[in-house]
C-alpha cells in the first residue's frame, strides 16, 4: 500500500483579496468575538497572508514580537491591534449587539 502524505493546511494561503480577508475576519468575530486570543490568532493569520515582516516594520515592532502578540499566546494591546488593522488596510468598528 502506497503511503499518502498531506500538505499542512494554512488559512493564510487562501486569503488573497481584501474581500476574502474581510469575510474571514467577519466570520471570526461572529464565531468567537468574545475570545481575545481567537481574534489575535485570526489577525496573525491575516498578517502571515500579507507578509509578517513588512507588517511588523510598518507597525514598529519586530517580526518576532508581532508574531508572538498575534499568536493567540500573546496579549496584544488595543494599540497594537489598531495599528495592525490600519497597516492591513482595515478599520475596527463597533455595532450594537444583536
């Protein structure tokens, strides 16, 4: 029997357009919007899709520091989240809870 190998799945590989990124983050907020680590991981995924090193430079952090902050294990400040969103061409907004 021939051995079958699978490639590692990474959502970042499928986030190609602004619309896909916005839809992904909207789904993240719908599913786990009350879990900061979940949201941070999702931003990390988008950051990987958009070049983590360039993003870190734009935000004024080291790549390692930004990666840690957005890993789900870190605890990014609101300031960091807002800077990352802006660097990604996104804006954070609030709306009434349903």
